[in-house]
């Protein structure tokens, strides 16, 4: 069986809701796991050297380009070697943590992980995106339409012209309800959201493992 690639990006460590829900999935996953914690060990943001190295003959790389290309090769090979994916990406200021964007910019590379001429090498592989958020951005909520995380990642990770993964999204909501008195009335909704998120993650673990083994 190929491995599960688990990318964590929350800065809160064990207090992270996204990480906790991801662990419910991990508890039911059967097989090897490669875990990259971007909060503990962030990858560099994409630089000019990293961009230009992609279209420059390796024999002509500067030391900076060679170093940047080596990092991209490592991350891309790790990404393409996986049979399934788990992304723990909480909402920070309506979008994704910068460490996850940095990782994404390093691995989304034309003619390596996606192509304008055909499907991505990773197309169709299952991916779970866990994204906790302090409020709610669901239809009818006061902040409906302000979620710039899930729509973006579902496009980059799942669109057939990009990485082409088969993305399932779990969004535990209202995580500030236990901590903010103004949100106390929403605590039952938060608890229901948490229960649903953990239950959904647990059901997906065996299903993803079966697909990765096929």
C-alpha cells in the first residue's frame, strides 16, 4: 500500500481542532503515514530562484537555484508518492495559514504535478481537507461568502486542470463558541458540528485506505 501524506498547518499544536479531527481520520487509517508538520518545520516561501530553476537547464543552475530545485524535488516526490492525502488547514483571517500556501506554491508545478496537456499524475486520488473555523460561513450565516479558504483549496487541489485530487471537505465550525461569551448561545451548534466532523473523518479512514490499496 502507498502511504497517506498528512500535511498539518495549524500553529496551535495539540489545541488545534483541525489536528484533532484529522487524528480521528488517522485513527481509522490502515497503512503507512508520512507526516509533515508545517507549523513545526515550515518550508520556505517560493523565491525567484525557485521559479526560474524550473525552466533552467540544471547544468546552468546557480547555487540558489540548485538549492531551491532540490527542495521542490523533495516535496513533489513526497506528494506524488502518496496514495491518499490528509490536509489539516484551519482558517486564519478568512484564508489559509501562510505556511500551507508556501507548501502549495512549492509543489504545484507545471509538467510535474499538473499539465495543460492532460491529467495530473495524482488525479483521482482521495484527499480529505479538514478546516476548522471560529465562526460559521455556511449558507444563511452572517458571514456567508467570506470563506476564501475552502473554495480556493477545493479548486487548487481538486480541479481537473490542476492537481485533480478527489477532495472531501470537513469543516468543524464555531470553535470560538466555548471561549467567547458573545457566542455562548451557539455552543450546541458547535458541539453538533464537532461530533459530525469527527464521525465523518472516522468513516473516511477505512474508505481512503481501501482506495489507496486498490
